[in-house]
C-alpha cells in the first residue's frame, strides 16, 4: 500500500489485543508485504518460521489470518516502528523521511505488555529512541528476519528462541493471575 504522492510507504495497523504480552516490532513493511497487505509476506523472509519455532507451532502452513490468531492467542503482537516513510524498494537502508509510529501510545494501551522485541537493527535503533524507558517492559534486540540480513537461519533461530522462555514464563505467570 503506497499513498499517491510518490514513493511514500504506509505501514499497517498493529496486530494486538488487551492480552498482548510480547510486542514484536519491525521497521516498515517491504514491497511484497505491502502488495499482499500482510506482515512478512516475502517468501524468503524468515519471520514466520522463526516465530513458529519460538511458539513450537508450524505457522508457515496456516493461512495469514490463522497465523495472526495464533500469535494473539499466545500473547504476541506485531507492529512497526515507522508509520510511513519514503522508500524505493524494500531495504531499510533506502528509508527516507520516516514518520514514527505511536509506540508509546500503543504500549500505554496494552496492560499486560512485558516485553518489546525489535526485528532488526533499524527497528531497534528507532524503536528504542521512540519508546525510551517504560517501567516493567523489557526491550530485546533480534537479528532481522529479512533475507537481506545475511546470518544463516539457524543462527537467527538461536537468538530468536530466547523469546521462548519469555513467552512460557508469561503464559504461566498470567494463567495463575
């Protein structure tokens, strides 16, 4: 989805609910995602296999709406740190004139949020600047799920899997509450 003023890209709405405990933030959807109107739609983007591994579920074979339902059922939300930006192509390095997403507003609306994970360096850099210190919310930097980020999938998975313990603790924590 682009607006009609040139190469300005508009992001998607957040995928969250009041039970969101972990929010994963990317930078801005790439061209394949914008065309499909789906987060992480590029077939070589490893997001769905990575988060599926974290959750212990095969999300890749599910329809997109089912994937989102599974994330929300496990307390995981999605959004981006950039609401809109000028960009030609899909690379973060090509982003110009970014407009920040209202991360602080969103975080304030999520009563159970315990952690924010940044999918990639640009998301972490901008997201940490926007969010600052939020009491009770941990910030986690992850390697990008993008195919442009040249770490092998197994290496990315080792780091992403650090979220597993966080999600497990949150589920057991919140079931008891």
